[in-house]
C-alpha cells in the first residue's frame, strides 16, 4: 500500500456498545431522515452482511442471520475474506485478483442454499463500500432471495417438457392460430398425419388447408366466432393430394393481463381410416340388406306359384286315394296315392314355413286381429296334433282354467305358434314321453302359453343356433330328424309380431320348455 493509504484512518461502520446510548441520544437530537430510512430498509431488506477490509463481520441483518450457517456450509460466507486490492484511488499496486473482483463487483450469481431441510435460491452480489474520498473501507454481501422465481422457472420448464412430450406422443396434432387465423404453431405429429413439416404450415391461414370451405372456421376471426368448438369435421389434402377426414377442436385464447383476444388453440384428429371403414361397412350393410330384401320379396311373391301345383297334387291324389271316380285297378296304387298326398302335404307345410319367414323378413306379414277364445284355440290345436302323439305313443296333456280371459290376436298365427311348438316337441321326444300344454293368465295381466316336453333337450351353447332361421343343432346329412329348422324361429317371430316375448329353456336328456308371453294389452277382461 502507499504511504497515503497508511495515513488514512479506517472507517468503522459498527456501533460500539458503550456508545450506543450516546448514539441514540444524538439521533434523537439530530435525526437524519434519509439515514434512518436507509437503516430501516437495510434491516428489513434482503439478507445482507458487511465485512471490513480484513474480512471481519461488522454488520448482519436478521435475514442474513437466518441463513448464515447455511451460507457458510455452501462456501459463500464473505467472513474471513479480506478485500484484496488498493484501498483507494491512485494506487498502482492492484493485484490481478483485485482487478477481477473490481470488474465483477456488481455481477449477480445464482446460488442454491440448503435451509431448514429445503432448498432456497439466492442471487449473491458484492458491493465495495468507500468513503467520501474514495477509500475502500468495507464490503457488503447481499443475498437477494430468488426462490419463487427459480421455482417458477423450474415449474415452467417442467410444464414445457410435459407439453412437448404430450404433443409428440398423442395421435392428434396440436395447432395454434392468431386472431387473423394464421397458424403460429403446429406440433410435429402433423408430419405423420399430412406429410408436411410443421414449419411448412406455420404462417399459413387455417382456412387455406381446408379442401372445402367451412363457415365455422371462417367465423373464427369474427367476434361471433370466438367460442369453443369440438369435433368439427373438415377435409384437408395431404402432401400427396389425398383428402383426409379431420376432426378439429379448439378453444379461444385471451391475454391473461389485458383480456384481449389472441386467437385459438386446439387439436386435429385424423379419422380418415375410421371414416373409410365406416363407409365400407355402410356399403356392405346396404348391399346385404338389398340382397336379403330381394330374397324375401322373391320368396313372398312365389307363394301362389308354389302352392297352386301342390294343392293340385294333393287334391288329385286324394281323389285317387278315395277312388271317387272308380277303382284304381291295382291295390299298390292306393299306397302310392297315399304317399303322394303325404309327401305333398309335408312339402306344402315346409313351403308355408319358408314363405311365412320370408314375409316376416320383408315386413309383409300382417295380423288379422280378432277376439280369440283360448279354449277354442287349444281344442283346434289338439285335434291336429293328438293323432300324431297317439301314433308316437306320447302323452299329450293340456292344462287350462275353466274361466280364463279372451285374447285380441290373430287366431291363425297363434294356432301356428302352438302347432309348431308341439310338433317340435313330438319330433324330439322319445316314445313313452310326455308333452304338456299350459295356458293361463299371469297376475301381471300377461297371457302365457307354456309347451314343455321330456325330450332329448338342447345344450345351452346350441340354443342360439336352434333359434336362428334354418339353424339346426344336428346339421349332418344323415341326421335322424328331418325339417327346415324354421319351427322355433317362426314361432318366435310370430310371438314378437304380437308384441310378446319368447323364452326357451332346455337341458340335455331332461327336456325343453318354451314360454310364450303375450302383453297385457292383448288380454280382454270382460
């Protein structure tokens, strides 16, 4: 140091305890408002400590005392570090270290400090304190808390990283437009959807991407269009010129500070593959419905052409079998004519079932409703099926109350339902078995028919196939039981045509029970 520096007395910033009372009296007598304000701000401000030229602590406010230990552990405490360099102006003995410190005296540095089990962030700044003549007398170290700012930065970085991950991983591509509909951001996913790099679309108007005009998109720039929208279907041409079906969703964006409208942000979902599959399925469905309708209409229109010759065969065979025009001349002819009549009647029954099914599918089956007496209905059914049950050595039992309500229904269709169910039971019940027909009015007002048998039964997994038109559990060519497989499906369709419910329950080697429930509206209460 120079001789001049040695002659300058050091400036003491500390207040001696012995002179504290005198200093207080002096302040009271002659208070400097600016100095008092400086003291208040210093005591209540950022964590601050002051060390003299030798590095000894001469002042520390309460904020610094709270973190003093943590600052020392972090190696940031200025205590014990003398000011290295010239004490005042004009001294030429400054060391390189002093030059660096002088140039960086006001530079702020961010430091993490462990305080009370947590991490706090501070900006550290050193200030060299000089007297009026420019002599360096002390150094102030100011620790400005920046924990909130750093936390906000960390959270912002995490949020940005999360947003980048989401926009990169989700199947939709993300977009933003300003108030003029100009795209300001497009996520990288657009490359996979449309084949464009995101920078190729940035700066273009959103409406320019659309293959067809959209009133909703055009209205986004106006005041009336500033509302959220979802799943707006538009068509956008990709790089190869192929139209893609895209669902746009967006929300208006406003400045949080001023509330002014900034634009829109949203997502775009490419649903082209789904749309094409839906269109293909729709075309296939329409073609299938057309084919089925054509088939049903054809079968329904063939009713007269198929039944007329069969009726002729049945009529002529009956005439020949009854020898109405004279003897046949040979006894074998009588057997032949009976076989012809039986075969024709069987074929007519099959054709009737097929045609009835076709009519129902074509929507041409109508109900001829009338008042039906359940006793008369069951009596007429039993007259037709009782001879078959007797020939097969099967017991046919009927249970019906003497007093029972009448029905408003199609008598012919109800008769067909019961004949189909009983015929089916007769076919699949071994000799010596039992078939039961029950008719009753349920407490709910519904009318119930129940047909049960002790036949071979149907496995639970085979019931859906048995209930399908032309479906048969035994589909082998050599199956024991003949038929078209229309008995149960036709009975079910006729039941539903009456608004009723058809329920089949069956078990192998135990039997089958079919319940036909007609709605209470069909019951006529006298």
